[in-house]
C-alpha cells in the first residue's frame, strides 16, 4: 500500500469513527434528538463526501511531494472548485431525503480553505517523515512526536464541525423546529466539537501506544 493510500484509508476510518461518535451523542441531546430523523441521513452522506474530498487533497499533496513541489494558492483554488463538484454530487444524493440544502459558499469556503490548507500541510509533514520509515504509525510518530498529533487532528475535525454547522443552517426542517434552527446549529457544533476532542485524543493514543510497542 502506498503512503497516500494508507493516509486515505486512515482518514476514512477517522471520519467514520467521528461520525459514529457524533450520531451517538446526538441521540442523547435535546433539541437535537427531535431533529435526528432529518439530521442522521444528512450527516451520513456528509461524511461520505468529506472522505471523498480529503482523498483528493491527499492524492494531490502526495503527487506534489513526489515532484518536489509545494501546494500553492492556484492549487488550493483548484481544490475548492473540485470540492464544489463533490457538493453537487452530494446534493443529488440527498435530493430524496427529508432535507433541503442551499450551500452558501460565501460563508463556507473561508472555513473550507483553512481546512484544506491544514490537511495539505499535515499530509506533507507526514509524507516527508515517511521517507525514513516503513509504516504509517512510525511515520506519524516521527512527524508528530507525542503528544503533538492530537492538535492537528482535532483542528481538522473542528473545522469539519464548523462547516457542518454552517450547512445545517440551510436544512429544511419541520415547522415546529424552524424557530429553533439557530439553537440546533449551535448545539450541533457543540456536540461535534466535543466528539472531535475525544476522537483526536483516542486516535493519538492508538498511534503512540502502537508506536512505542
């Protein structure tokens, strides 16, 4: 397995674990529990599209590192354009769901740009460290000595939570829940950020425990 492929698989596992944690926490939180029948399919499809987007970033960074190049502003703009296409595919998939979404790019893309830039920098750091290592965990430990890995992982998940919060403000909700839209969006971010902290901490523990074994 190539380093890029290993990082793509690791990213998918992290985001899917984060999504499971978030959904479980939402089932315990009011008023989010009332909106969960509409939120849950949205969140499941949302994580699938983020896995796809991150895979594109990882592949592009891996190609750049192999060619001795850095990710520049032009490349970031290209990634943002590609991510819009992923969004369009996402909206097609959720067309039959009990949600309706209008993506406000003027609000979302500043957050998205920060997340792409952080992911690109993180992947670049890991790939450079991988040159002297044979395994993913060893490369992660070399790139981010304990306990540094937890910080970029949490920030990536936090930015994902912030983008999801912005998207959630555009969901079509039952009339009873419409007055609670902003509270729902804030509560969703609070739950997702809390779970981001737990997911990042646990992921780092697994890496460092295995790396010291």
